[in-house]
C-alpha cells in the first residue's frame, strides 16, 4: 500500500506542477479580453472616436468665429466663457471634455506602448510593431500637445522652466504620482515622444487609414510644436523633413464646390485625421450652424479664391458658416495637413527673414487654391 | 497480593505435593451443584495435589459452579471452570499449581439503530478504553461483578455489571433525547470531519431528520428557520443584486453576497436547487472566520457544506422509498395591488376628458385602451350616449384576471419519487438512489421533470480506502403558452362562445382592424399563442468523484480527490411563423403602396437557442495527521493543495425564418433596420445573432488546518489558506493573499475550579480570522472589448477596464465570541454568539481623477463594518409519552459602510432600490425617501421639503442634494429568527417551523398618473384612496388625480416617506404531521418502518407590521400559493 500511496502522490502532484503558470495567465473571458496581440493594439489605436476628436475650446476662443447672443445662451457654460474670454472658464460642475478626452487617449496610448514593447521582445514582425509603437508615441504627443495648448501657458523660453504645464501621465500604473510638470518638461516630453515616433513610423503616408500616423505626420506635428514654441529654425527643419517625404496638395479645382461636403475623409492632403470634439457640447455651433465666420476673415478671400466656396456656406443674409473640413464632415479639422506645413515653412522663413522662400511656399499652396486660370 | 501469598505458603503446599502418588491422571471423584469455586479448588488440592493461592477477593465474586459429571480429570475440570466462571484458570504441571486471572472482556457498543458507536469511553474499575470505529472494545482484565461504565458526549450513560459470560452482549447506548437533533455531530467543513465538541468556531448542523421535516424539491427551503444567523431573502426584485440568502448579514457591497455552497468536498458547480434533498445526509453551516477560512478567498459570506448519503459499513441491505404528492392552489390574481376594471375606467375617462389621448388618437396607430375607443366613438358621433353607457358598462364587467385565472392557471401538482439502497460489508459499501420529480406547474402548459441519481461505492482495506461517486441530474422544463402581456385588466381573453379574443398590443386595435384587408392577421390573441411559442429548457449535470486514501505512516493519511463535472444547459424558444411576435414583425415592416402590402421580411418564425456548457475539474491532495488521544493531548492537523479549473462555453443564436425540417435559414439583410410602415421613425431589425463566448477560471490553493486539545477541555485551532487565480495577478503580492484564522475553546466545567452541579457543560469560545470574497467580473488585467469598425473599415478595440495591478481579494475579518451551556438533564441547550466583522478592500466603482483617463475603475476602495449576535435555545421535555422539542433562534446582523467615496450626489440616484448606492454611515441595502410634507389641502398635491421648507418643486427636490432624503433604514432584516417545534407522541410526530424577520423596510409601489397604461403594474390599488376633496389629506397620502402633471410629481410621491412600509413579519413556514404505521402492518411484512405524512407550506403570515395588507415577501410577484403534500416513506 505504501507503493500505491507514493504512486498516488506522484500522480497528484503532476497536474499541479505542470501547466500551472500557463493556466494562471489564461484570460478569464473571451468577449471581454485582455489585449495582447498586435491586432489588439492596432484596434485600440484605430479607435477614431477616441483619438479622432480633440480639444475644442481653443477653436471656440479664436477670433475666426462670431457667435450670436441667442446661440451663445444655449451653449455650455464653459464653452460660452471660453468664447467670451472670461477669467473663469469652468464655473459650474460639468465634465471638462478638453481635459478628459486627451487623458483617455493617453491611457490607450500608454496601454499600447506597454503592450507593444512586450511584443517587440518576442515577435518577429518588427516593422509592424515599430509602426504601432511609433503611432502610440505620436498619439500621446498629440494629446499632450493639445492639452498644453488649452491648459498650459504658452511656451516662453525665459520662464518655461518655472511655468507650470500639465501632468504627464506616462505609464498605466494608477498609483503613479502625478504633479504639474513645468512647461519646459511638458514640451520636452512632447518633442521626445515625437522624435521617438519619427524613428519608428513608416516613411509613407497610409492614404487608406489617415487616422494612423507616419513619419511625415510626425515631422509635421513636430514643426507645429516648435512653431508654438517660437523656435522657427527647428520648426522649419521639421517641416522641411516632412515635405521632403510627402508634399501632396489637393488642387481645389478638382473639388466640387457645390457639394455640402467637398472633402472626402480620405484625401491626399491629410497627414493625420482629427477634428474637434463632436456631440452636444458643440452641436449649436456646427450642427445648427450657430458659429458665424468672422466677416473680416471672409473679406480676405479675393475673387478667384476657391476656398470661399469650398470652406463656407454663405447664408441669404450674407453670413458665412463653416461647410465642413478635411475630416469629411461638418466639424472643423484639428488634424495635420500638408497645407499647414507649407504655411509653417512660409511663416518660419518669413520670421527668419527669408521672405523669398516664404513667398515661394505660399504660392505653391495658393496655386492649388485658386481657379487655375486666375492665379 | 497473589504473589505475596505464594511466598507465604510454599511449605504447607509441599506436604500435599508429595502426598499425591504419581501415575495416571488423577480424577476428582465428585460432582457439583451450585457449589462455590473455593470448594472445587479445595477438592482439587485434595485429590490431585495441585495447589493455588487465588485471591479471595476474586473468588468471592465468582458465581457458583455446577457439574453433573463426576470423575473428571484436572484439565477437564479446569476447562469446565473456565467455561462457567469469570476467571481464567490455568494449570502449571511443573509447579503443580493452579492460577487464575480475571478474564478480559470484549464487546461492542451500538446506538439504538444498531449502528456502531465509535469513540465511547468504556471504563471498568481503573481501566478505561475507547471503542474503535466499529464500536468494539476490549478490556484486558475485567473482574466479574465489576461495573462497566459507558460514557459519551450526547449519549446516555450506561452502567452494567459484568457477569460471568466471556463476551458481553452488544451494549446499546441511547442518544440523549435533548440532543437527538445534534447527535453524533461530526461536523464536516468539506476537508475533514471533526466531532463538534472539539471545534472552536461557529458551526451549525442539520441532520437527516431535520432535513426530512421539510418536503421540497430543492435543498434550500429545508434550511429555512432552522439555523441561527441564516436568513432567506425571498423578496428580491428581479435584476437586483441582492443575494438569495445571508449568513450573518452582509460582508460585501458589489460582489456576490450569497454563501458558498460545498457539496461533498468541493464547491457545487451547478444550480443548488437541482440537487435532490432526499440524497442529502447532513448540512453544516460555517459561520465565522475560524470555521470557514479553510475555504479561503470565497467564504466571507459563510459556507454551507452539504454531505450526501454514502454507503455504510456492516449494513444489511436497506431500501428506502419516499413518495410524495404536493397540491398547490392557483396563484391569486387579485393579490397584487392593481387597478381593477372600474377604477381603470374612471382613470381613463378623466384622462380622456382632459385631452390626454388627443395626440395618440390623432396618430391613428398609437395604442389606446378599449375604454378610450368607446369614448372616442361617441365623441365622433359614431355611437349614441346610450350605447356608450352600455358598452362601457359591459366592458367594466369584464375583469381580465378572471380569464387569466381560468385559462392560464390551474392548481399545481408535484409528484416526487425517490428510492435508495444502502448496503455494506466490513470492506465494501454502496449507496445508490434514483429520484424522479414531475411538476405540473400552476401555469397551464408548463411542466418540469427531473431525474436524479446518486451512487456511491467504497472499498476499505486495512489502511487503504477508495471511494467513488457518480452523480447525474437531468431536468427539463417546458412552456408551450406564454402568459398574456396586457397593459390593463379590463376586457376578456375569450368571447362568450369561448373563442379567443384579440387584445391590445403594440398598435391600436382599430388600426389593426382597418389594415386587416391589406395585411394578414395582425391580432394578438393570447389564447391563440398556444403551441406557437415553445420554450424548452434542458439541463444535465453529470459527474463523479474519486477519493483514494491511505495511511502512509503511523499517523499520516494521504488522500487524493478528483472531481469532474459537466453541466450543459440548453434553452430553446421556438416561435412559429404564426406566433404574434413573428406576425407582428412581418406586418409592421411591410411597405404599403396603394393598398397593397409588400413584405420586406419573408414569412418565418423566430428561433432562439442558448447553450451553456461548463466543465469543472477539481483536484486535491491532502495529508491528515491525527495522533488520536495520547494522554492529555490530542493533535489533529491537515494540509494540502488543490486546484480548480472551470471552463464555461456559451453559445447563443437567434435566427429568423429557420426551417425546422431542412435545418437552414434564409440569408436576409440583418444589418439594416426596417422602418414601420405606420411610423417610419420606428424600425426593427430582423432577429439575428450568433454569439459565442468562453470563460475560464483557474484557482490553485494551499491550505492547512490544525486542532489541538489539551486534557479534553482546552481546544485551539488554526487555519490558513493561500489562493492564487487567473482573475487576479500581475503583482505577486496581490496574487497570493493568505487568509488565516485561530480559535480557542475552554470547556469550563471540566476544570475542577468550577463545579456547578446543575450544568452539564459550559464552553467558552473565541475565534478571530479573515476570509475573502471574489468578484469574477473584475480583472487585474486591462480588459478590452471588440468595438465597431471605424470609418476606414478597420475593427477597433475599446478599453473597458484599465489594468489594475493592485487588485486583490476582498478581505473580511471576523471576531466571534461564543458561550454554550446546557443544564444537567440537557433539557435546555443554549448557545450565544456575538461577532464583529470588518470587511475591507471591497470592490466598488471608484471615480478616478481624470488624468487617469478612465473615470470609473473597479477597485478595492470600500469598507464595511458589521456586528450581530446569534442566540439559540433548544429545549427538550418529556411528559409521559409526549416528547416536546423546541429550537428557538434569534439573530441580529447589522452592517454599515465605513469607507466609500460616493460620487453620486443627486437625491433621486439613491431612491432606486435596484441599484446599490453605498453611503458612508449607512447599511449597504438601505432605503431612502423624500421627506413627506403631507398633501396640499387645496388640491391634493403631494408636498415635500426643499431646504427645510414645504415645497412642491418636485424637480428641485428630486434632482437636489441628498439633504432632501430621509434615511429610513435597512431593506434586509436586522433581527430575524425561527422557531422549530417538534412534538412526538409514540409513533406520531408533529413539527412546525415559524420564521420572524424584524426591523427592515420596504417601499410599496405607488400610483402613477402620468403613465396610465402602466396600470397593470402594481401599486394602483390606492387609486380609490386618492385625495378627492379638501379634508381627505387627513386620511390619505395618495395624491389627487392629475393628468397633466409636473414631471416628477409621481416620482416624488412614489419615493417619498408616504410609501414606505415596515416589513417586519412572523410567518408560519411549514407544518408536518407524520405517523409510523408499521405496527398496523402484519408482523411478517418485510418493512422496518413506514411513515405516512401530511405537510403544508407557504401557509402565510401570522403577524405583519404593515397595515396595507401587503406581504413583504412578495412585493414584485404573486405570492407563492399555499401547498399541501401527502406522502409516505418506508424502509425495507
């Protein structure tokens, strides 16, 4: 019987010893699953509802639009305050969408960064994983940049090291201690994420999936960041990198200016798709066409400029409203287009005193914006 | 003594030795008749010369000796002596010497059923032994005439004089009647069985007899009102997260609060209601941390350990048959507060007059009641005033509940059959049973069948033991006719000729009638739905277990257990093309052009199927150490590892147009929604989905438990367990959380310091420990789900719950202090326990600071504290032939949230009882109400308080802060108890169970004027009590009828103090009368006993605190009608 017992013991211990580790790591459920594969993270980064909508308060507070009092009354308090440039923006208890959404994006980006990094250690489809990792860095940088535009003071070389920027959440650990980083640290993080992205992302623009970034997109965003920091030299360099890789522009003559949505969401000018926050918060402005384009701005467009008809609907009372954007619907575009890069280069060159070069870029752009025979 | 004598007399003896001549065997030429042994010995000396120095004390106790044959040789005579005298004589030829020793005695102790009684102390003079597991004992030297004393806990002491016979008869030790229900209490915690008197923790036990006093198809009702600290919660709102039963109140907020149920060593993987109670031998309740912590992470709510019947050793074939028939009344349709036809007519009239239905009537198709139809016809001058009055009167005379009662309900009937066989030798044992239950439900065309079988076979060798079990449960429930879905109680289901009548559904009946020449049959006739909707549910539960046990070394026993179960559940709903659901879908999505209908959906039925298959594998390796009694100390310990693996596959499918014969279904456009022809803003999809899912749980655990008893009076116990699971993880520290407990017990009376003659025992117990609780719906890992494709056609993935490396089990600590005592005669056995509980790391939605990126994270953020007591008092009295036993239990269980950051702030977020909304300082399940300011004497509007002032600004009150709420109290009983009475008179036994629940509240449903077609819902009964004129506010709280009412007027009233009721109640749960008719049967019938019984359950409320006539147990459904059972149980 002792023999039997010992045999039993051996049989008994075997299942405990064998695949215990593997079993303990098995996902508990199928429908809700633990993302582990490249496809899972691709799907996470492809969530355009999350990543494709960004800060809107910056747009509301520009002087490009004019909001009549009636519409203004129907707006959310913070939107109204932002439009009116009131001292206190968030004076009631309401979700701060411009803050919440980018941080939700950062969470997904961080999950992807952590997950893909793990995969890189064992998988062999390195180009794809690199593209995913690059895209995640790009998206995190984009979110941080958008946050900084709304919630941090503008970058000032003199005070950046002491000005308070935004909290930088760079891991998925919920116990990570967060504090407001300085403006300097905020921007260095954005720049370092983007530089990382330019190393990893594919060279070519994915014209089928403009919600995925590419090297040109990363350079373009980097130039936007440098421009906002008033570092024109770096901005110009980054923009040049971008245009060297990808410089396509849409010839507006090819567009149907009578269409209510002249742009397709897949177009050759878009480097990265994004629009402002959609939904009830801005519905009175765009869905109900309550945001009137500043007449002074409209006046700047000369006859022969196709942009008037393609960007705007002119109401019977002469007021202009936004028709739509490169995003392909009625909401303003907040993504990155080559047109922006042309203008960045023009501005930087102008500021650095290279007027000729600047004009050259402006003209390259305008060639595609004016009626062919009139420019 | 003997030796001393030997030394003293040798010289004298020598004389005789030499006097006897050598030669053939000398004979003793004498016969004896009732002569003393001393005389025989003297004769021996005289005739043979064989001397002796046998102690007189020994000889004096011997009986007389009789021997008719004379001239026996010495050996012959000694042999005869040995036969008759309680001494062992031996001859030493060398010394010519006879010596004698007291004989050892052997015997067996049995209980009144003839079953061996192990562990009984057998004492003769200074020698004391214990009976072995077969009830046998051996006392090496027992002097004839000495007194043998048998003692055992909970058995009557037996004393018997040892007579001359070598073997004692089987001694019967009767169980002390006061302990009859707790006899032989060998408590099983699922790992080991331990006599109750050695336990420190809080245990309760139900034996077969107690279980038998309830006749039920499932095991849970048999526990009701019989266990202190255990309460059933009947009154569960559907969709509510309240548990089905509680042991000692609540230890968690959002996780499963129901107790863990163990059946034979492992958690029961199926639905416990499927287990046949006839196969259950005993139930143990583990209530405190010390008792339950061996089960580790899932035991904060207590554990119920069910032990099924097993084969027995040394048992003659025993066959037991149990048959019962239960008759139950129809559910009382009028018991739920609903608006009757006349009141309904009145409400509809006033609504109509106020123009409430103008919009609906304008659309043609919007559903209105027949009352409105008549009123409208009169107003459109289609009928005369006379006709209007007549038709309304006729309509009001039809209460649809009459038809529902007649056509959809019947008295219920359940038959139950159960046969079991038990047999065993000293090596093999077998138990097998077969049960068949069939229920003809109170709802017509509804039935339920169940077959259960349970088989146990074991082999036991010298040290090796093998035990195998096979279990099968197969059940099927069928419903061929769904209950009618009618929004009001007015009207009929069949006309006077019995033909089915159409009732309103989805679309106005008049409109359906108008379309009848274009569209095929669109009427909803509930009686015509028969056989067109077949709902079948099949369940099978199959599995077995194998246990091998071997005593490897001296005190060590190794056992290996393996259990495998497969559970499949299949649910099928076959709605034929002629069913209303299918016809309605097809008709409303038709396109109608110029009076011709063009169907966008082809004719077809709707077929739904859900399949669930679960496979559970449990294995355990365990080592037990038991040194038994070694003087003062007894140590028993066990340790082991176990693993549990559950794979659950679900598959569900719904298809439209399934062709049963061919098995295929058409490829249709399932993606697009089809608009309804009468209202294009409404659309429907063609029913279609296929869903497949697999869930996987894996646990491994290490556990250990040790008990230590010193001098039978001080017991100590420790227990611990470490669990590991795939649900938790990442951080190793969180992955393995040890849960441990310890306890002490002091049997005070056994200490010589205390002598209280009137008490038979006083025990003081103290335990402390921690348990856990698991919530399988959360995960430490990032959990994502497949989201719809983005606009570039790429599938996306959304994060549901971000990774939470810190996630861990919920932890619950409990301190328990208990005092047990009984009087000398054990007429009163009492136990009082007080406990404190603190639950921490409770999972709850935690609102994260928004830079986290996800506002809500399920995290270990809440804490709870609770305390309470369990008092139990058992009495036993005999008055001549009448034996009266009572068990009275009374408990308190309170709980209070001590930590939770509640982010809900609006008052109306706390009034919906379907959701758990914990607040610090309040119980988990708590009722809040808007402060009630009475009715406005001017117009009967309900009034509340806003900022401390009377107000009718309902929206402000309802959406305002929680300051507008009044705390009412717990919705689960704070005090509860039960009373079990058993009266036995000869062969007759009468038993009854009462339950009481106190200090809790419920909210009765209230009238809702704003939603009159919901009148079918309850609460409308108070319509007749509504405020009608000034002065009524003195007598009623029901607001006046107001049709165009402010948005929250109804809501405010429904959730105000005015609709709160006390739920306190005392209920007669069951009564059983049983009689053993064995003696009526001829003596030679092979029947050992034959009990016939009559049993009644759900008899009703004896007392309730609320004056509204509402049964607090059945707020959301019809009360379970009373039922009566007759049955017989006989043993062959």
